[in-house]
C-alpha cells in the first residue's frame, strides 16, 4: 500500500466519529470485514468495544494495533 492510498483511506474513515464499525475499520486497515470478524472471535485483532449490540473500533486502537503488528512482522518486538 502506498502512502497516498493510506492517507486517502484514513481521511475517508476519520470523517465524523472516531468510532468505526467493522466495515469502516476493515476499509481503514485494508482488510475485508470477514477477516475483522474472524480476528475478533480469535482475540487476535484490534481492540474493539461493544456499544449496545454494535461493535465499534476506535481509530487510535486501529493505528496502535497496526503499528504493533508491523513491529512483530519485522521482528522488532
């Protein structure tokens, strides 16, 4: 993913509330919603919250998870 794509995706996702639904969070991270659901059930994905019956991801948690994932994949952890 190039920087301009990441910036555009971040700008689209950040419009409005800092809380994103599964589809928006997946779009922000460049993943499919089904992968987000799978990671959530396995406990391996980004931190999420339940607002009533709705699953929400805070954009800061997505950024943090992404950085940590990149570090562990590069062996920097």
